[in-house]
C-alpha cells in the first residue's frame, strides 16, 4: 500500500508540474501563433459558417456558369460572322473557364477541407501548400475573380487558425483529465491508509 501511494503521489506531482508548465507556456504560444482567438465553445459554429459561405459561393458560380454557357452558345450561333471581326469569343470563354476552375477547386479542395472533422490530414491544412495552390488558382482565372480567391483563402486560413486553437486548448486542459482523478484517488487512498494504520494495526 505504501509503495502504491508513493508511486501515485509521484504521478500526481509530475502531472501537476507538467500542467503548470503548459499553463505558463501555451498562452504565450497562442498569442504568437493566433492572429485572432475565438471563443472555444463557438468554434464548431464558426466552422459551420465557413463551410456554408463556401457552399453559397459555389452555388453562385455553378448556375451562372450554366446560364452563361447557354447564352454564349446561342449568341455564337446568331452572330458567328461578327465574332470573327471583333474577336469577342476569347473573353467570354475566359470568363467561363475561370468559373469552371473555381467550381472545380471549391469541390475538390475547399469544401472537403472545410467539412473535414480532422483537417490536419487535408493538404490545405499545410500553410505552405495552401499558399502555393491559391497562387496557382489565381494564375488560372481572370483578374476579376482574384478577390473571390482571396476570400476563399481567408476562409481556409481562418479554419487553420481554429484548428490550431483547438489543439492548443486540448493541450492546455487535457492534462486535467489525468491529474484531477488521480489527485482524488490519492486523497482517498491516503485517508484509507491512515485509517488502516491507526485502527487495524
């Protein structure tokens, strides 16, 4: 019994020192790594809002793409001789291509990342990859769509910051799930050991 109490006491002490170290170090790390800090309980709601915003943007692009393609097809048949003179077709095709690139990017990369429970395994969770892929997307779309790309990138950056905050919060408070039960167990076993020592022997 005595050996068990000593071992339990050592574990409680080590976990307590570990927790105090985290309490001292992690708040500074959070201030350093997080540009903005959200209320922890609101993080799931904010994640849902980011995903909803991306879905709305995707929905805006897809129907307009279909309507524009239909109008362009109709207009191309009606004014085919004129387009050869003024060469207006490449500009319209560029707009359609930009929308197609954005819809494909949102479907393949953005929405899976924003919907993921564990986004660390997604490629957009890597800041360097995220910067590279958004730079490439900007080069593939018309200049008028650059603000939309930056808006999407802001959503992904915010999701990444929320994930960082979640991980740090888990580290900041997770040690209590070990320290607190073991502390109560130590108190109970110490009292039981004292009772046994005084009244049984």
